[in-house]
C-alpha cells in the first residue's frame, strides 16, 4: 500500500509538471516550427541545410567543451537536495563555473579559427559565415546549462519550461522577423539564433540567482571532503562529455554524412523529415524534465520497486501518446510535409515514413538513460553510444551513397531500435527494472486495428487537407474507444485522472521548493 502511494505521488508530480511542460512545449513547437518554416520557405533548402549543419557542428563543440559538468551537476545537486546536504553542492558549482568559462572560450576560439577548414570538408564555403558567428554562442550555452541544472535539480519546472520553450523561441522568432525586415538576408538566421541563445543565458541566471546565492552562502566543507567530492563528480561527469558528444553525433550523423556525400540542399530536404519526426520527442519530454530528480529522490531512499513502477507507467504514457502521431506520419507523409514545409521538400516523404518507425522506438531511449544515470552508469551509456555511432557511421556511408536520404533514414531507424534494446538490457541488469508494462504491448497490438481502418478509409476518400483532418479525427476517436473498451487503463491511470478532476486549479509553483 505504501509503495502504491509513493508511486502515485511521483506520478502526480510528473504529470502536474507535464501540464506545465505541455503548455511550454505547445508554444515551443509552434514557435520553433514557425521559425524553421520561415527559414525553409524564405531561404530555400540550401540555406536551411547550412543552418542545420552549422547548428550540429556548434552543438558538438559545445558538448565537448562542457565536459559533461551540467549533467553531473544535475545528478549531484538533485541527490544532495534530497539528502539536505546543500553545502556539498557549493564546491561542485564553483568548479563547474570556472572550468566552463575557460573551456568555452578555448573551444569557441577553435571553431572560429578553423571555420574555413570545416566548410571545405562539407564542400560549401558559405558554411564559414555561419560557423564564425555560431562560435560566439558556445560560452553562453555552457554557462546557461549550469544554471538550468540548478533549476531542474530544484524541480522548478515552470521556470525551466518558460526559459527553454517560450523565452528563447519567442525572441528567436521575433529576431528573425526583425532582421528580415532590416534586409539582413542569411544574417537574419544567424542573428536570431544568437538572440535565442543569449536569452537563455540571461533568463536562466535570473531564474536561478536566489538558489545560486543560497548555495554560495553555505559554509565551506573541509578540503579533504571537497577533494573527494570533486573526484567523484569528475569521475561521473567525464564520460558524460563523450555521452553528450557521441549522442549528438548519433542524432545528427545521418545529416553530416548527407552533407559530406551529397550536398547541403539534400541536408535541408532530409532535415524537413527529421524535424517532423522530432515531434515524437514531445511525449518523453513531457515527463523527462522532472523524471531524473524524482527517481534520484527515491534512489537515495533505496526504493527501487517504486522507481520500477514509476518507470513502467511513464513508458506506457509515452507509448499511448506517440502511437497516434506515428500512425499519421507513416500513412500521410506527403500531406504532412507539404502542409508544413512546402512542395519543394516532398522528396523527404519516404524518409519521413522510415524515420517514424525508428522515432517511435527512440522515444523510450531517454527513460532508460535516466535510469542508468541514476545508478551512475555513465560509462555504460558511453560505450553503448560509441558502438551505435560507429555502426551508424559505417552503415550511413554505404546506404547514403546507394540510396541517398532514404538510406540515411533506414540507418537511423535501425540504430535507434538497437540502441533501445541494448540500453533496456543494461537497465535490467543493473536495476532489475524492465520499463515496459504489459499493457503497453497490449495497446500497441490493439492500435493496429484503428490503423487498418484508417488505411481503408484513406483509400476511399480524397487526398486533401480537409479530408486529412477528418480522417485524423475519426482515427483518434476509434483509437481512444479501443483503449477504453479493452481496459488498457489501469489503477494508476484512473488515480491520476481523478486527481485532476479534483484539482483543476493546480498551483504550478507548488513544487518549486527552494533548496
């Protein structure tokens, strides 16, 4: 009974947080897609491809420069908050800030200096201009990530969501409009991106400054304990640098190979499909922002069973939300791409259908990496991602050279699936948790029937935007009806539903408890 109460308490925190996150993500995706659509339609596939490549490269440099300190700070700040050992956070925060300042300047200088060489590798001199300006963003990215870790460790979900999802995207979109009106052409893309990054740095500092001052005002711990803390902190964090780097490479390697073997226009076309598939990341994002702090709190108390039940329920919710999105992407790739990016990107239709399959499996990866991070298994995550990236790179060169962007989509989907399988096995081995509820398997099987009905309906109706929305609504009604009639919702689901029926006037700041 006590275990069920703890599970429901954790799920309530996650779902309440997910409401705030959902609102933030709704505005974020709207603003982000509007931003990318303006770039794609106003500047064409080549400029969109240049922007995508520059963003990937700048992200890789930022990841290496960080040494994984922001992820390490999130883990240890969450643990020490739960154990009320706030003074232990101080030396870790000071070390992270000092190191990040020096590291970011070094890597920004390297990117700035060698931007011409990188542009030559991708056969497009126009990439240089993007890389030169994007190098300016690296210091802001590293420092803001540390502040955001403090915000997440204190479960300040509203502030985190506002900064990441609303503030930066709104300012980025505003900047894009303004710079286009000023006639800056491609510099409008660069300027608006930098404006969004700088806004995160400023916003995260002001959101976290009260908690930063509380940490820094704590009494210093003895030097011996401080050295021990830093040693453990660095031991956990250094593999995360490679986890972040390899994870970024794994995520973007298909685009990099397309840019190297084909051209930047193909990167832009493929990027349209990849951007749409990234919508499958919304469901895990709803819960993952608070998931690690919540399970770390339970882990500090030794409640592995509670963590297991919480994880299974979250994976079920991710599946429930993503099955309809996957189905629509798989059956209607052309109309979705055309409505968002335009007819010049229709060459990505087959890629979207293939990526949708892999994207569904990849939506469960972050849940498993969070469980491994809880156990401090950063080296296991690193090894898995290294093997996945090498395999991805080799397959991409073979398949992209033979099948173009469709080959990249096939490779990515295969790697996403295999990565999920390996990470799930590692989680089970280290924790005994298999984060899949039997109900989720039942739901996946049941979802085949509404999908078949949708395919039949599609073959007997016109292929227009109006009929697309009608068919999507009919499919949604049938899908939900099957879920309810087949009793796929369990005790925890109804408990959460009842909680929201009783508390429609939720105070979203309730879980913003200062450290």
